[in-house]
C-alpha cells in the first residue's frame, strides 16, 4: 500500500503517461471520503508521470462538502507523490469555517520539471437562478524532450451553459496567447528576475472535466480554429481511436447521482505536434473512488 512520503524510483521509459481525474474531493461511490484510496488507485494505474486532478478541497466541513473533514488535500496529495513537482490552482477561496480558509480547485503533479505555473480564473458571467461557482484553469509549462509544453487542467461549470461557453472561449484565448509568446519571444536578461520568466509554447495539452459531451457545441469549439497561427486542439481519444465512441467518464458507477445516465465529460486535448506522439488513450472504468473515471494518455514525450 502506498504510504505518504514513500520514495518511488524514477521511471526511465520513453513514454510519458498523463492522467486526468476529477476526484470529487476523494469521495467515492460509497459516499466515503478517502484520499489515500485515491492515491492507491493512481498507483494501481501505473503511477502516471503527469497527474491532473480536479475538485481538490481544503478547509471545508462535512455539511459543506459531503464527507470532507477540513483537511488540506493539496498538501496531502503532494505528500503521497513526493517524486512529483506540484502546482495548485485555487478557484474558490473563502473565509474559514473549520480553522483555515476554505479552498477548492485543481492540482497538477508532474515528474516532468515544471518551469512556470500560471493559474487563470475563468469567466463567471452572471446567470440568474442557476447554481454556479468560480472556475480556474491551472496552466504549467513543462520541460520535455520535445521542448517546453504548456499543460492546462480545468473544470468547467456544470450548471450554466452560458458560463461554460464563456470559459471555453477564455481557454482558447489563453492558448492563442501562449502560442503567440512562443512565436514572438520578448527580450530577457540573464538576471533571472520576474521579467525573465518562461512565457509560452505552441505545443499544448488541455486536460480536465469539461462538463460537456462529445459533439456538443462546447467540445466542437475547443477543437475548432482559433486563428490562422494558433495550432488547433485535437481530442486524443479521436486521435487514438478514430470514429469510436468515447467511453463514459462520469456516472459509470454512481448511477443515482447521475440519473442512470453515464456521460463522457473528461478528456485530453493536444496540439497536432503532440497528437503525432499519442500512443494510447484509455478510460479506467473500474475504480469507484470518485463519481468520475480517470482518463490516461500515453505520449512519446520523454521528460
């Protein structure tokens, strides 16, 4: 069993394994919050080199997030995976109710060196009468054998289509901005100050829970052209399995919460240069440690 602080050997294979998973703050289909169970499941899935997690929580009481004990899950997850570097993107930051500020958001753990971290709050246009929360896109710049690669993980709004559409447009704007920085680099100095940080890359990965199904307007927009110079995103599932239906990633086991209607909300998009390096894409349909299923992508992308 994986214990917090365990040292794991560095993987030497050429293939980089990336996982995205909405862990629902560690709440399994049995209604029990067990973050160690989540860590064991990630270990069972081969200890991915890059782990993108959504719905990570800190400081909430049980009546606020069912089963949560107020613990700092960002800190705990970093402890479970000590060989991974960590980046945190907080979407919701509220006053404390259990002793610490309440935080909710996304997390990236990576064995590929992280050379920059940029959290972006996503648009949250007013949508009266619709339940919603602030959302975030957590972007990191990874050092790989291909060069620097922008990786973004996000969790778009579930209840409001208006907000979700606005968030997709913002993601594409950020993608265009990062690509433009790579094409038109700014002057830097050898000093290494804040003006000299790493800016962008045309190579990009976008992973997470998009709360919309394949064929929806939002998913089609993500893979559409942004402008004449920005490389468009491709869905890795369609790259690996052209024409095949994407397996369900939510409601597979938790049929009551999802009204017995499993859906495919979680996926990984990549630019064309990385699409050529996609070796395998699969959904782990067996785990019951969350109401979502992990999506795993193997890339010929040594880090």
